[in-house]
């Protein structure tokens, strides 16, 4: 081999060595990277273990906080509906009793009108019978029956 070729090879190695980092620095950087990765893995494992429980608790708390007022309002609406139903039942009973009372009043009124017309019919029948029987009827003039206005 040629001495010049060996020298050129050494120069290239030296140039390459100048740009090459120190082995100790590389080892230290790798060690720090390994520690960071281990810490990151530990934190991820901890989050993986506790995150579902924390999210579940947060969701339960949120739903409970929102559901309590809704449940209270629903209970109030239920109570008001029961009160409305009771009042409607009472009104229905009142209307039914009023209806029966009006029907009784109407029946009494029909009986009174029917008996009044029966009385008129009976009187007309007697008058017709008297007229057909040839009975003389007494006719009075209205002017004669009135008292005198000057007396």
C-alpha cells in the first residue's frame, strides 16, 4: 500500500471524527432518553388506570347535579297534576249533581205546564159540553162590569 493512500484514509477518518459526537455524550443522552421514556410510560400507565374512574366519577357528578333539579321539577309537576285531577273529579261531581238538579227542575216544570194545559183542556171541554147541551150562557158586557170612572 501506498503511504499517501494511508494518509488520505487517516485524514478522512479524522474529518469524520470531528463531526462525530463523543461516545460518552451519546451514552448520557440515551440514558436520559430512557429515563424520560420510563417516566412517560409510568405516567401513561397511571392515567390508564385512573382516568376511566375519574371520568366516570365526573360524569356521575355532572348527571347528578343536572338530574336533581329535573327530578325536583318532575315531582312538582306530578303533584300539580294530582291536584288538577282531584279538582277535575270534584268539578265533574258538581256538574253531575247540578245536571240532575236541572233535570228535576225541568221535570217539575213539564208537570206544571202539562197540568195547567190539562186544566185548560178540561175547562174548554166543559164549555163545549155546556154549549152543545143547549144551556144558556150568561153574557156580560165588559163595559157593564167595570166600575164607573166618575163614581
